[in-house]
C-alpha cells in the first residue's frame, strides 16, 4: 500500500520532468527545423507557382481565342458585349497572375532571413 502511494506521488513529477525535457529538446531544435521548413516551403511554392503559371497561360490563350471567335462570328450584340467583357477579364487575370511572380521576386530579397532592411 505504501509503495503504491509513493509511486502515485512520484508519477506527476516524472511526467512533468519528461514534458520539460521534450520541450527543451524542441526549443533547441526549433531554429534548425524552422530554416529547413521555410526552405522546403519556398521551393514547393515556387514549383507550384511555375506550374500554375504555365497552366493559366494555356487556359487564358484558349479562352481568349474562344471569346475572340464569338466576338467575330456572332451577330447578336449581347453575345459580342459578353465576349468582350470576358476577354477583358481574361487579360486582367492573366496579367495579375504573371505580376505576382515579379512582386515576390522583388520583395523576397528585402525580407531575406526574417530581417527587413529598407
């Protein structure tokens, strides 16, 4: 009975000791892991953006071609107006997607390493 009581008194102390050792290990490895995580994340995002840009260019050209064909062939003024508005939307969206890469490429060196230097 006394052994069980002594063990029950020591269990919380053992538990919190293990938790604190785990926290100390996590905090000591955190800068190393954070650098690896951000480098990996940056590589993945560049790859995804490159693929998105390629796909969006193909889709934009195809949709713009359809809008231009509708605009040239249709005799209905409403269809021509809608095709024109779709053509404007396609061009603006494609321009924004392409500009995002240039903005990121310009801003990234400014905030490199978490240190902003104006």
